[in-house]
DNA sequence: CGTTCGATTGAGGAAGATCAATTAATGTGG
DNA sequence: CCACATTAATTGATCTTCCTCAATCGAACG
C-alpha cells in the first residue's frame, strides 16, 4: 500500500477530486505569472534566506508575487509577540494585508533563495482595467488566502498536537502537488521552533510528534538532516489526522 | 482609574492612535454602505438568529454586506469539524472565501435579527469600472479581513486561555468603538460553547475565565443574564491580556 | 577540531480538558 | 401566572496533554 515512487505529479487523489483541481491550480500559477509578466513587467528581485521583502509597519506600495523560493509571513504584535501566520510558495501573492491600512502588518521573510516580482499596487489597478482577467486573478488570490487562513485557525483550534503536525505536512504536500511538484518529499526549510510557532506548540512537541510519525512509518527522515521528510503515502498521513479526532484507536505510541 | 462613564464613543485610546483611526473607520462604514446603495441597489434581506445567508459548499454568486445585526462565519471540514472562524458586524463583508473556488467554504449564520445586502459579484465588478472608489473599498475590506484573521491566529497561538478571553472581549469592544457604539457594554449573542469554539477552548474554560475577570472587577455581569458584559475600563482589560504573558504577577486567582 | 546552533529525549509540573453535579435562565402548556 | 421541561452556565474533582526544564546528541561552520 505504500507508495514509494518518485512520480513528480500528485500521486494520490485523497478524498475529493483533487487530481483535476490540482491540474487546474498548477496551470493557474503559470497563467498568473505569464499574465503579470505581460501586463506589468514587474521588477524582479532575488532574495536569500533571511531577507525581508517588507517589514511589519513599512508603508505599503507593492504587492509581490513569489516566483520561486519559500517565504514565511510573520505577524508582529505591539507587545513584541511574533507569530508565523502563513507560508508562501511559488505563485502566491504577498502583501495583501497592507492594502487597507497603507502599511504592512506583517513581515515577509525569505526562508530560501528565491525570486519575487514586485507589483506596484497602483500600476496593478491600472492594468486591471486593460486586462480584466488580472482583476479576477487578484481577487481569487485574496479569496484563497482568506480561506487558507481560516483552515489554519481550524487546525490550531481543533486538532491535538500530533495531528496538527501531520496536517501541517499534508498541507505542505498539497501545496507542492498543486504546483506539480512531488508529494513524497518535503524539505522543511524551517527550524522546529518556527514550525512550533506556526502551529501553536513548543519545539519539543514538534520534535516528539515528528518522531512519533516516523516511528509509525507514516513519514521517514532522510539519512542525514532531520529537515527533509519522506512521505511514503500521503493518504496515510491524512488518515492520521483523522485518527487524532474520534477514537484513541490502537496506534503504536 | 476606572472609567464608569457611558460615553458612547471610544473612551480611551489604548496604545496607538486608535481615536483617530476609530473615527476614520466609523466614517468608512457609512461611506461603504452609501456607495453600495448608490452604485448597485443591493437586494436587502432581513435575517433572524439562526438563519444562514449561505451554507458551506453553496455555489458562490453574491457577496454580502452586513447592515445590521451580528453574524458568525463557520468553517466546515470534510470530516464534520465545525469552527467559528470570524464574527461579523455592521459594515463587514461576507463571502469573500467563495470567489476563488466558486463556492463558499464557510457558512454565514445570523446570531441576531439584522439586515444584509446582497451584492452580486459580477454586478459589483461592473460597478467598479464606473466607480473606482468601489474597487478600493472592496480591496480594503478583503485586506482587513486577511489582517484580522491573522490576528485571531496569533491570539490562539500565543495567549493563555484567560488572556484569550480578555482579548476576545477587547476585540469586540474595539469593533463597537469603530462603529461609534459604546465600549463599556457588550451583549454576547453567543453561548459559552460558541465562544469556546471560536477561541479554541472548552466552554468550561470560557466560563471560568469570565468568572476570573469578573472576580478581578475587570468585567462585570448584568444583574440578570450572563451574556451582557460590562467593561468599566477597556484599558484594564487590555492590560490583563499583556499580564498573561511575561510575569505571573500578583493577580487575585 | 572546538564552538555553536538545532534536534532529540527524559522527567516533572501546570494549564486546560473531561467528567459530573448543581444552579440559573428560558420556554411551554396548562 | 405557575409548574415543569429544556437548555445554558457555573463550579468542583480528576485526568490528560502539553509545556517547562534539563541533559545529551548531532550537524554545520569557521
């Protein structure tokens, strides 16, 4: 039952019609990038791990589209609390939170080498009149972000720690699937502390949860480096998320 | 130090420039409603507690703007988990989550008698070409929702239960202040279970946290009905949120 | 090759969940 | 308007999960 192939495309359609929607989503990303490149030649910027494309409180001017790499979005409270609220992958937009207040409420921090395209907001609005598809794309991206943030909240509120970590990996795998990348391997470019912050638990709990998943052969670590995770069967991972809910079941502790 | 006046306007600007922004925000709501009424005569619909303006999974056609009343937005997972992810007040928009997928991912449930305006999405897009201000308004509303959802996530992830309940009341009071309503009284039109669901804790914990706040005279209950909460001093409530963070301090247990 | 940072693992404690019983509020039919 | 039924809220007594503290181990880097 374990799927150990390295098929780069989504290997398993879990509950619903994810295969088809994955394809559509994959095309969506490419189309978005092409459309933007066409309508407003965006300014490209190469970033490296640790770079901040914008800081919390900086005045808003640009949206950004992530062409490659990985970003974390960090919310900053007045009292200094920091919270990773979102992770961004290729094709995702950054900076929507700045529109309303005229300044970003979060920081966007690169977690890897990558490239972002800066999209001046006013230029975008102008371009939208000429290319109506652009407006649809923009709204879809904002809508998706809203839906996604709500899923995060639900995960934090309803899942126990183990299941939450499993769900986190699931979501990451799904993000990769949507982009036509392999779902059987995830390279976590973040520390246990960052993961824990994002999921609302301590780094020790993250470590223990990952260890438990590995013990149950639901995930496996690469020989070297505890940051690249192999997922032999995404469905098994999704099933584990469910298991954490109803019956305590007979799971190897 | 306690502020027991019934001044209907925001009584105290807590950390930042909230007085000015509250005024701006209050005008914003009125302007939005006027603008919409003007540009697209929206269909009005009266709702009563329990009514669902749209269900999770229903096909998306309309956005809605809340003219009066109170709504909860309930996210529904495939496995049946339900999660209150947001509360909506006068002037708030509902249904953004439906744009991307063509169907709503959440349900919008009235918690009180009220009125919503249905805004057909395509009609809105058309109207936006004629009234550019409408587009700005729309984007601001979506942006604000994104920022707000992130604040919720941060609250759940970083605050202990007591402080989370206090923060919840603070946010509610701030919402009322933005709309020019009194901040010294909140009528919770939801059960402890609903609050607990929203905040990621059990109803018993909500009850105990409220009791603790009342014992410390940070809030008070009306003679009858444990659902209307008096807040003598919003700053004291905000201070309590902070206190839950650094030092255990000397607070009456 | 030592230093540093990240990850793992264990032991103990505390916050909050669960279970259970009691006490309000609210609503209903007589 | 009252007795009763029903749902919501409170409060207490455990119990579990997860956090905290601490030690060890591993990997990366100068």
